[in-house]
């Protein structure tokens, strides 16, 4: 009779372990794709945000040095000379619109704004 009790205890612990393993596997199956998705998007958007800030600063410096007032159209090739790496490229393949002096630059990808 004592062997039968030990067998049931062992079986019960095995079932508990399998249920715990199934719950953890389910949580991992849900959490890992969401984590990967969340990790990829913001970093790319932040890279674009950083470039938009560079463009805005270069535009302001260009306007000050060339005595341009608010609303004056920007010459992108001249502003690019004020950016260390030259004409910037969006990490997601978008295109930048510099806008006039006093306007914020924009990226063609929705959500990538300054």
C-alpha cells in the first residue's frame, strides 16, 4: 500500500510540473513576439527623430548665417552642408521634407515627427 501512495504522489507532481510548463510556454509564446515587435519599432522611429532634430538645427544655423527670415524657402543642398554626414537618409526608407524656415522638418513615414 505504501508503494501505491508514492506512485500517486509522483504522478501528481508530474502533472503539476506539466501544467506549470504549459502555462510558462503559453506566456512565452505571447510575450516574446510582442517584445520583439516593441523593441524594433521605437528604435527606428527614434533614429528618424534624431535626424529630424539635426535637420532642424542645420536649418536654423543656415538661416542665421544667411540672414533668412521665417517663411523663407530652404535650399536643401545648402542646409545639408551644415549636417556632419551630409544629406540624411531615413532608417526606414522614408524621405525628408525640410520645409521653410520656421517650420519643422517632416518624414514621409507616419509617426516619424519632430
